[in-house]
C-alpha cells in the first residue's frame, strides 16, 4: 500500500502555486516535482528545506504526521 508521506501537493494548492512554478524555483525537472506531489517519490531532506523556503512554510507543514498515516 502506498503511503502519502508528504503534503507538497496540498501546500502548493493552499499557496496557489503550481508544480511547474516549484520546479522552476528549485531548478528541478517538472516530472520530479510531479512525482513528489503524487508521493511516488520523495525529496531529500535538503530539498525539503528548499521547498519549505520557497513556499514560506515550516518543513513539518510539508510532511504528514506519522501517527495519522495508516498502514
């Protein structure tokens, strides 16, 4: 079963930003950002901090609470 570890897609929507915008800000391939948004891949810790900075949120706001994520 696939788990949703990050909330990047949700935060992007809350901030009214697109995957393409985030990819441009981070100099990443849009396909990579798309994978993060669908939780089929996860960004590294340093990239997570960069994403938080771009979106002006705390890193913890980009992550789902492990207690709330079901197995």
